[in-house]
C-alpha cells in the first residue's frame, strides 16, 4: 500500500534546504462523538481545507506497507487536555 503525498511535500522533502515543515493532521471521527476532533502536532493551530486543527502534542506510528499483514496504528496523545480523553472514552461502539 502506498501513501499519497502532495507535490509540495515531495519538493520540500527532496530539497537541500526548505522553509517548509511537514505536519501531521489528525481527525478522530466516530458516530458517538458530538463533533470531529481535529488535531495538529504543532505548537500553534493550523487551518487546512477550511478545517481548524487544534495544536496538540501527539505521536503516531503508522502501519508498515506490507501486503498480507493486518495494519495497526499506535496513537499516543499527551494528556494535557482531559476533554479529548473523556470524548474518546465516551465511545461505546467499534
């Protein structure tokens, strides 16, 4: 499985020097949540495609790109705001 990345990302990634920095935009969506949780691993909020992503420290490990294996994602949210933890714990269904 390959991951799609923008031409802007590719140009910045392969450049010798760049003022660009890759940011991870994360959305947590579930029917049990009152609203989508949109986070960015950054020190300031970011707007992308008209969506405001709240600055929030987190780490994510994406699955390997191997066929025949069950993909597994590990997400670690720093517990600086208990409202996100409470929202995620409120989810009762898969």
